[in-house]
C-alpha cells in the first residue's frame, strides 16, 4: 500500500489511523467535514508533503471523486459517519445522508479511481441483542438509527463487491472504542469529565449493562491488518473479548485516574432502549488477521488517563 484515503481522518479513530499510516511511509489524503473531527488532531502532519486534508462531507460526491482521482489510493479507510447513537436518533435524515448516501459516494469514487480495497468501520450495534458474545454469523436486526444506517452501508459494499465494482472489501464491526481525541460524548469521556468535579460524584444512566471496550491503538492495528488481508471479502469483530458493566467501567476509570469516586445511577440519564449485554468473540480476527488486542482495559485506561488531568 503506497497511498490511502481516510474519511473521517480528523476524528477520534481516524486521526490515530492517519498517524500510523504516515509513520509507515504511506501517502494519506484525509476527507473530513470537521464537525466532529478537529484539524488540531492532524496539525503535526501539516508540513508533510505526503499528507493532504480536504474539508468536505462524504455525501458531496463530485468533491469526493476529485479527491480520489487525484490521490489514486490503493485503499480507502471509510470511517466518516454521524456516529453518536442519540444524535442519529434525533437527526435520522442526516444519519442516512451521511452514513448511507455518503458510503455510496465513496464506493462510486473508489470504483472510478481503481481503488483496490475499501476498509469500512461498521458497528456492533447491527447485531440482534443476545446474552452471549457475538460471532460474525449472528443475526442482524439493529434497533437504532445508527445501527440501521451502518448495516445498510455494509450491504451497499457487499453489492459493489458482488457486482465487481470494487475488487475487495473489509468490514470491521467495532465495539466500544476508547482513547484520546474522542469528541463525541460517550461514556468514558463523560466519566473523565465528571471526575474533574471536586465531589468526585459520577452520575450515569443505567450502570448494569455490560459492554466490550477496546482501546483505539488496537482498533488501528486491526484496520491496518484488514487493509492487507488475503481474503477479498472479510468481516470481523474488533473488540477486546471482555465485557464489563458500566459500573465496573466507571470504577476502573477512577482507579486509573488515582481518585476515589461515588458512582450514581441516574434514571433521567438512561437511554430509553438499552441492551443488557453487548460482547464479542474475536476468534475470527485472531485467525484471519493474526491480530489480538495488546491493551487490557486497565492498561488502555491508564494510557488514556496519563494524558488527562483530574485534580
């Protein structure tokens, strides 16, 4: 791989991926509308001649095609999305335009530019709720707008591959990813924010659901492995393989911050519909990609908190 396009490359996961690609000598063109992404995440690369940032939305098909025809990427990492689940539920039309129509514009541009592979970040939210770790063959019946749009995007990619418009596709169903540069108000950034208060009181919604939290560096490693996997069409879960309750998570964040906290379940903050459990089997990723997470929850949180001030 000599050249790549990263959509959403100024965002949380995307900017970490851009760092890794450029460090490996790969030319990178970033497409980001800079609503959730931040130019500051990429400022270290501003003078690098192999780096380009284009401020555009993925549904802007003419602009996207021009970027692709100019860059002629071997691989596109398609991360751009309206991501935060409550935001998608509040603005479903925008979610469809960005996550579904935007994916189609990426497919069209990649086909026009002769791109070899699209690596797409989907979500564990596509799965039908279950009380055991999900495998990739599990049923998919998403009940959030975000999950519905991501599943639709997966299906568009499969159709493009089946019709031989795109030579190869790789889909990563991401579980709850955490790390530095997060700009959406997910649970770990929310806990960190509340730990800065003098009373160390952390108010959350439901604290009993269990989730699998995977560190951003492990996600980046999986995405890079997917870019070079031998299989022409591949789908894997990307997760840690361990699930913890939100209460356990909050206490782990407090320990990583070196403080004692009071964890409070606040019904007014609870989501109206909540999965009791969302966990993953990562055996397929281990077998096909020779990938395994390097960071435990504790070491990942310590990495994160080493860059945070909670005093």
